[in-house]
């Protein structure tokens, strides 16, 4: 929900994380085993998936969606439209085209976690009116939230600790990762590289 200023830009390069440069270098040298992550096979497929599929369940609408949004080197236009509708502002049914890079973040988190369970969506697109209303009644909603640009999503996965999801998202070294353990969700966005904890 909230996208505050950068807490620590270097947190993505801790020994628990994996910078993009180190990851690609590891691939080129065939030394991914030195990384020590439990999902090396999934990590190796992050950038080389011939097709990408997402399974989503919406916490507020009850909608479910399972589809391939990328195949044969291209995004599937119809699938992107379905996902954008699925992630609509459920308060007023306004739809905004979602950033495919955010879908790739979700897909790659799924690969790193090695799970086939759906992402439970807590919040997707938010119209400016909805965001303004939430700011009046909910603490911590950003005035210029990336939810309003369809570049952010709040997620959880049944049976997977949100800290585990957060750690996987941070290993991607992409966009914003917000950790909300009390509310039991993780925020992902395609904005600047940053992280925060609420």
C-alpha cells in the first residue's frame, strides 16, 4: 500500500540476496551452485522461460485466474487484458493496463519459491479516487502510489510466510519490495529499487 522512501538501497546485495550482475555472471560461468540458494533450477530459468504462467486469486472479489501471459518470446495480448481486468480497482471496476514487468516479477518470485500455489491479491490497480479515499481512512497509503499506475500489487501465498516471499522478491533485485508482516502481505512494484518494512 505504502511506498515510502528508500530504507536501504544496498539491502538487495546482502549475502542472502543475489545481485542481477552476479546472477548473470554465475550463469555465464556455469557456477550457480556457488550461490547456495535452494531453488537453483528455478533461478536458472528466470530469464529463459519460453512461456510464463500465473495463477491468481483475488482476496476481495473471489475471482480466480490461471493463464499463460507470455509464450514464444511475446506477451499474449488477450492474457494481458484478462490480467488487467482481474487486477482492476474492485471498488469501482475501473481497469488499467498492467505493466508486464510486474507480471514477470510475480512469475520469477514463483520460480524462486518453487511453488505452484496461486498468488492471493490484496490490492492491484487503484484509481486516483480510490487511492485518495484510502488515504483518508487508512494509515500509510502513499499519495503517489504506483498502484494508480498499475505498476504495483500486494500479495500473499497460502501456506508461505510473507517473510519468505519478501526474501525471494528481494533476490530479484528489481523494483520496490514492501514487507507488511502484521497485515500479512508483500508489496511489489516496478518503481525504483528500494525496500521497506511496516
